[in-house]
């Protein structure tokens, strides 16, 4: 689920991978000032039943649970991805 600081929210599903950013070619288009054209990617590993977060060399960085993402990070249920001060994505994994 994606929420911004103005109370707006929406959900998205990840099958194999999604890209997120301001550019229209992303799977998830995020029109927020702090978001880069191609900001981050989430990829799945179906054999291990894991999802990974990868920052795509964004200008403002991608944060996971308050820490700057500098390498591929495993996502867990309840994690929070944040970009800037107003955009956050709450991770909900289905088992």
C-alpha cells in the first residue's frame, strides 16, 4: 500500500518485478517531487519466496525502515519504504 502525507493511498501487486518512479515507463508512476525518474525496483525470487528492494541510483535515496538502502535488501511483512518526507509504502506480504 502506498500512502502520502496528504492521506491519499493506493495498493499495488508485485508478480516478478516492478519499477517505481516519475517516468511513465515505470510500473508504478509516483508523481512526487522527491521521486526520481526511475527510483526503485522490487523483484521477487519465487523459489525462495522472497522480495528484494533495490534503489536505482535515485537522487534522494530510498529508505527502508529508516535506513538508507545502499544494496539489495530483503523485504519483510510490515516493512516501510520511504521516499522524501511524504511518500511511504507499507509492505504487506501474503503467505
